[in-house]
């Protein structure tokens, strides 16, 4: 058992009350839906897309883990492209910022997006998919790996592959700015419970420059997700959402099951990292540079 101070618990209860009051102010579902409709939003009921067996789907995901203590940290990156048939492509990299005279560097944003895009390029060429599901939105690719993103965007269009970026946590404020002038409110908060199961929210206006973004609730879970499309492929968005709806279990958290499977295969666990290090490093080097003393704790 942990020793907890009453002061800490009281502060947490105060924070809970603050958030509860804020939630009550944003809970008028009917009014929010009406406000969005007045701005041109459309609430569309999705049907299960029943012909997806004829489509070859490829999923893209990536993971990062690190081992060691500052400044001697090694980052492990892995990007994964896979199809439901079991085809897969793995692209990996390792970074040690302290060897580059950058001990404070967290290379996640500059390395992982580029690796995921490399995996997607290889998958487009090798698997020739109809649909490519990315675990995350497109903006981070354009921001952190712009040249590689241009290559992927060109390949998607030339090979007629429908690119779909699935965003679990809607961090944008496009909807929030329409319905409230409260500071610090994000779309995730507005979307919670706003849509019915199997319902999507379309906007005529562009919410992100260069991309077409739709929101959808694909299961009974009250949280909706955001979905990115290339602007030039937005006419296929409704079909794509009905495909995602068909691929998402009713009692799940609202993400296509196939992406959850890929996510579980992509992650490098702490145990896997330790096995890799033990098999590739001399013991003295491992103890000197990487193994934290806290791992030797007796209690």
C-alpha cells in the first residue's frame, strides 16, 4: 500500500469538481448538434460496408521505446505494415542521442514518422493494397517527414490507394471553437457522447489545410474518433467510414480491430528490449552505460 496524503486527495477531488462543472456547461447535446448544423455540418448514419472482403487492406503503425538513464539512453523504433492475410513489413532503427552530442534529444518525432512512411511505401509497392490505414493523422507526417510524406502521397494517388488516417484522440479545436469560447476546450471533449453509434460528422469546410477530416463514432463507446483523408480522395470518405464501421467491434473502444492487432505486434516491450540488449551488448558495456541501478533494488 502507498502512503497517500489527505491534502493530495482533497486537491484531486477539487479538480474533479472543476471538471464536472465544466462538463455540465458543455453537455447540451441537442444545442451543440444544432449549432454545428447551422455551420454546415452533416450528421450521417453509416451502414456496414458489406463488400470489404474484396478489398486488400494494409495497416501502418509504429512504436518507440527506450532503455537507459540520462544521458545514456538508447531509443528503439519499429514501423510495421501488415495485411489481414499475414503479409508484413518491418522497418527498424536505433538512436543514441548522447553519441550525437544531443543528450537532451527525444528523437521520436523526427524518426518514427519517417519509418512509418518508409514501411507504407514498401507496402504500396509490394502488397498493392486498395486501402491503407494509418494509425494516426496525416499532419504529423507532413510536419516531421515532409519529403517522405510527399512520396507517400504521390504513391497513394498514382496507385489509386485510399489513404485513411485514424486519430484515436481528437486533439484539434475545430469543433470546440464553433460551440464555445471557453479556453482550453478541445474537440475530444465536445465529441464525447455527441454522436450516435454508427454516426459520422461531416463538414463542408476544410478543417485542416490539405486534408479532409471527418469525425465518427464506430462503436457503443461514447468517444468519437477523427479520420483524415487526402483532399483529392474526400469523395470516397463515406464509403471508407462504412468500411471502418464494418471492421470495428460493437463493444470495442471504437477503433477497427485490425489496427489494434497491428498495434499489439508493433510494440517493443521492455522485456523484448532487455533481451535484445543482453544478446547484442557486452555485459560490462550494458552495466556501465545502460542498466539503471534502480533495476538492482531489493525492495
